C-alpha cells in the first residue's frame, strides 16, 4: 500500500488556546471565512479538543443541562475559558496516515473533517471535505443531486424568532434552516453562524453587565437570516452542486423545484459520499491525487 | 490505587492538567451512576474504571447497580432488543408494570441523593420518577437509530423527564427527542488488567491453560453470546478460513452478565453449532476467563473478528486495536469509526468477504503488523479513558452550572 503524502492536502485551521474565553471562539466564528469548528490547543500547540458552532450555540441558548448562561448570565459565560465548553476531538490522525484512509473514514462516518497531528499531538492541519471536492472541480458524474439529497428537510416558518431558530438547530442537530412561507417556498436561510454573529454583536452593543439571552433572542429570524439563498435543483449533476457550495463557501444547501418549493437538503459530505458511491473509491482517489 | 498521573506517559501531561483543572471546579460534588450489572458488557467495563478515577480526583462518585430477578431482566432484555431494532418485540402492560415496580423497589434502597445522577440504559430508566433533587442524565449505550416505535413510545415519556441524554453516536439520537442530547464515544482504559501490557510467557500460560496451541495461528471474537453479535457468523468465517489456512484456531470468548438472560441459551446454541470441532474454543467467565485472560487471548489473536449485526459502539474492537491486532469487522454501530478499511483492519460485506480478508492477513503478517500499528495509534489518539473522563467532567460542570 503506497501512502500518498498528506502535505499537499493539509489546510490551516482556526485554533484557540484552552484558557482563552468562549467569547474568542465566537469572534473567530464570526469573522473571515466563518469557520464552523475551532480546534483547541494547549500552550504547546497540542490538540486537546474542539468547539463547534452548535456547541457554542447550545451554551448560549442554555439548552444543555441547567444552562450555564441562564444561571450565571450570558456575559460571564462568554468570559469563561473554552476548556469547559469544548468537546473531545475523536477524528485525530497522525501525519503519516494515507489520504485514502482519511477519505474512507470521512465517507463511512459522514464526518466532514479530520485533524492531523504529529506523534506528540501537535497540530499539523486539517483535511476536510472541501479538500477533496476542490480537486473534483469540473468533473461530472452522471448522477442527480435529487437522488442523494436528504428528503427530511427541517425548515423554519418566516414568523419565527431567533430563539425558535436557535433551539431548532440545537434540537434537530442541523447547521442551517431554510425559511419557508406558508406555501413551502424558500424565502431565506439562517445558519448557526448567523445566530452566533447576532449574539456577539448584541453582546458588544449592550453595555449592561447582564445580557439577557431571552430578551435578545425574541428578535424575528429575518433580522439575522439571509435572503440570498444558495440552492440546488434536483436534476443538477453532483459535480455542479459541489461547485456551487464551494463557490459560495456554504457547507450545505436546500434543493428546490422550479416554484422555489423545498424538496430536500444536500451537504458537502452528502455529495462526497454520493460521488464515492457512484465512481468508487479507487477512481476517486486517482482523480484526487492527479 | 489508580491515579490520573499514571496516564501521563500515554496521553501526555497536557491532557492530565486539563482533567485536574476541571475536576477542581466540582471537587466535593456528589455524583451517582446506576446501571444493571457490575460485570459483563461495555457499560460495567467503563464504570469499573472511570468511577475510581473520578473519586481519585476528589469527586464523590458512587456506582450502584439495580437488583432484579430473571423475569425483570428478561423484560429489560426485550426492551434492549426492541430499542436496537427488533420490530417483533412487544411488551405487555403487565410486564411493563413489573418493570416499573422493580424500579420503584430499587429506588427505596438506592442512594439517589446527588448533585448529578447518571442512569445507564433502559433497565434503571424509571428511577427518574423518584428524583428528589439534582440534575439527571440518561446515558443510552444502545444503537437506537431504528427503534421499535411501540416500545420506544412506552419509554420516551420517562426519557423526557431527564435534563440531558447521552448517546454513543450522532445517528442514535431518536428523532424528535426534545431533551438536549450529547455524543460521548465510549473509551477503554489502557492500564486496566484487560488492556495493560503482558509478558509473552503470561500469554502463553493462559493459552495453554485452555488447551490452545500457542504455535498455531489463532483468530477470535470477544462478545456476549447474543444474536446481535452474530457468533454463528464468526464460526462460519473461521470454517472458510481454515480451508485456506489449515491449522488455524478460533476462540469465541464471552461473558454472562446478570442482565442478559439470553446469554445461557445462546451459549448453548454456539456450543451446539461448534459440535466436536477441536479447533474452536468457546470460553466464558464460567470457565475462569476474566479480564487478564481476555487480554491474553486478544494479544494472541493474529486477527480479531467482530461480525456483529448491531453494536452500541464496539469496545471489544477498541480493545483489540489497542493491542495492535487488526480487526475484520462488519459496519455495525461505532465500528467504522475504529476500523478504517485497509488502515486499521478491514470492513466486510459478508461471510465470504470476511473470510477472504482474514486469510489475507494470516498470509501476510507484515500487512497485519502495519494495520495493527495503525489501530493502536488510532485508539491512543481518540478512544482512551482520559477522553471519556473529560467528557463526564464537562457534563457535570455544565449540568450544575459551576464555573472555574
């Protein structure tokens, strides 16, 4: 088995030190390319955990356990070290692992990224689904997006509040919610990142010591959602769908019909899995390495 | 007595420091874990190691087990099977009533007065009806991705009473569950008697004690005697392997747990299926096979099999990988997180495929060694007890709302 070097596939990623505050995680998730997940390292640059947008939202919306934010207040929670909010990372690999192994791991488990470290757990970079999809630009697979989308699209009605949206994302464990009108037509989309940015901007705008998450999340969802919806059509080739997500830097999108009605949802990892099922892992590996 | 510092050479000082700082936040807090059995199966395995470690960190943790008779555990095993996807199971109301009554009786003798109470699996689930104080979490170790809805709807009202639910995999979280859910991958303890390093002569002694020839290749499956673990499938694989690699032996190692009344019946079926085959060894705790012996057998395997049809996570796979043994396995439960096809073992699509991959590894020891090393690295980085302990500490901190 020849192991292809990982070097050319490695991507840099946002990191945070373990003693830095949760606020810093939100800052990182809110600016630049809005990373959904941030790796947490110790003072020696060793990977000790991960914090995702959903995890941050859970804490801030007070949806886990007693809700620290409810008990101690939002501002104090934001100042708390990320150490107690992060999750353990279970997708860590050594730098000598083959790219094929990572591809198989991600596709088998529907996991969109892997963390690459050296023998002493120092971060070398990440490999994620974008790494593979970027290398497949221009390819077509004779396979329709509609055949591989998830038909259980969870949506939000246009009259919902930020709180409704945040809770739905946490409870349904999704990263984005298309907003639909009474006839099922997509009118907008909101992501976890949108809600986190909103909470952060409110936290900065308000001087008061006690920020009330209940109060600020009563705002209508339209205040934070995007009207510009990146979407796919069911008859589109998987390759086209992948490129649209890459071009617009979104990790998933609704699949809609000619009347703008929602038919399903497709994500980058869904597309990667679908491509593997269509062309086979060996062909894909050759394409990626080429 | 076990100390958290003992793990530093394996996971590094940084991980240990993080754990100690978190433990400091909830030092003196009282936590209780309740499950159905103190031995046999992954849950007992995890608690057996995690609880003393948490106590050593200054947290007042206790582990209590449910008392029940065979009738009770027959009903709870039916529930287990139903949650795991057996659509033919039904629980009549009188059986459900008995299940609640046994839990009521247990509630009067168990000490459930704690800051955090963690209830494991369906057997003690109804104890939540006796909550006096504290935050309660339900830790479900079962693959509940396609549950029997009739049985799930009987249990769900009680699940809704919990503050938090914990599952082993994202896809196990039941759809529409309104209780917050977190994911916690099970982990193994590298210093436990079941996983600690052993001298070659100790391994040889164990094999010889059970009549296994240390000079011939050995493959094996470690799992409860249970239809979901597909013991007959493992035997079928072995018989095909033996036709290509004469001289190979098979060890089928299980344990009887008190919450698994099906165990004896399935053990008997397995023994019958093996017949007079002298190359197959069916062994259990009743033969004196404890943690040390399981450790020795796993270390002696050239290839570990895991032909399960369903798995909560598959900790016996984790154990084999930790010992540098490649695993040939189905895609059940958490196995694909651990067995990376061609890197830590092989994922298989059936008996013939599993046999072919096993033969390949027996004929190419260099490949088996490569995959074994890959497996050990994978477990070291992702599935050791320090990860599990950190998750539990964070859960506790957040449930009680304490800050650093």
